[in-house]
C-alpha cells in the first residue's frame, strides 16, 4: 500500500495535535517528545522550521523539522517522529520522501543514534549515506538532492 502524506507548517490550528503525538517507549532513548521539538523550533537560533505530517484526511500522524545549514546549504531534517499508534505503516518513509521532494536544497543531512537500527535502515533505503561525521553522539548521514 502506498502511503501519502502532506507536510504542513505547524500553526495555530494543528500545534496541539502535534504536541499530543506520543513516542513509543522503545523510542524514547532516541527521540524526544514532539513538544520538546516545538520548543526547539521556537527558541533555537538554528532556524528550525516545524512541519506536521498529515494524512489525506488531515489527521496529524507525525512531526519533522528542518533547517538550512548556512555553511553548505544542506537541509537538515530533524525531530522526525511518527505517533506510536501509526508506526510501521510507512508514514515515516512518506514524510522523509515528501521533505526531499519539497524542500529546495542542494543536499540533505540528518543524524540518528548509532543503535537506532530502524532509522538507519530507513534512511539508507532513501539514499542517505553515513559520512563519518558526528553530531553530538549521533551518526550523520547525507544525500544529494
């Protein structure tokens, strides 16, 4: 089954649904709660832009944020979260694919915990390759547009 999602800016109409997303207990070692990422988007000087991952009927199933690296123009994807009730259905793949198609940047980067094998496999299948770089304690992977 092909999953279709829309990436919508987080706004006054959907921020509560985004903040209400839950991370599965198994993922809490790797991913913060969405409310943390919303605060990071608001207060961090990096310039993160928050996006709600929505289904064709407008339901919010996830969140991701992105920012442009001023040094090389790469779009960094971060805070990628799919609600625990919607995991394993292809929403994460669809969201990252949509971001790759919609964000105007020459390349993309993201990072993840080394032991997060599900994230590693997903991103590799979408063309991301580990670079040997580290972002704090996370592995960095990049891909061209």
